[in-house]
C-alpha cells in the first residue's frame, strides 16, 4: 500500500480526546430522543452517533483534513 492510503487509516485522535468524543456522542444521542421528536431527534442522534464512532475508532476525518493529530499540527 502507498503511504497516502496508509495515512488515511492512521489514528489521529487518542486517549482523552477519544473518551470525550464517546461520552459526548452518546450523551447527544440520548438527549436527542429525550428532548426532541420525529426527524429532528433522529438527525441529531445520528450526529451524536458519528461522534461516538469517531471516538471508538480513533479517527476523525475533519481532523485529518485540518492536519490535527498524530503526524500533523496538534
């Protein structure tokens, strides 16, 4: 594999940042269903799930684009 492809799969968030994303993601998803209804609840919960998944896998596409994280400008 080329270095560019390998770079896409590198973790760019770690440790405490991952934990914060997981907690906030789950919190946002739960709060969406408690405080919102219908389509809005599902859309906000989907955003929260995205945060949680980024925390679980340790990779954030927007951080990669911005060059934030390991190998980039922290």
